[in-house]
C-alpha cells in the first residue's frame, strides 16, 4: 500500500512542528496537541485539528505535505 502525505497549510504545520519538537506530549494524543497549540497561540493549528480528525490521524502515519497559500488542501 502506497503512503500519501496529507496536504496541510504551512501555518498549521508550523504549530504541529512546534508541539512535536517540544516533546511535551505524544503527537497521537490529539486533544492534548490541540490544548498545547492553543496555549502557545497556534489557533489555526488547533482549529484544523478539530475539523480534520481523520486527516490528522492519517498524517501521523503517512506524513504531512505543506501546501502553499491559495492551494486548497483536502478536508474530511
């Protein structure tokens, strides 16, 4: 089975990377990632995580692909 990275806006990816690199939580703990992203001011990341639960789970296992401004990433 071929893995396809999930398209994600650059600003959302920035928040995810900040949380991931901090090592504060397991990235599979989506509610905690949302909480941390919000606390650190990454509101767009938190909103995307709430709206795209399935895509986030898919991205955890298949990776993320940053899309440029104006591109429209998939939403589940």
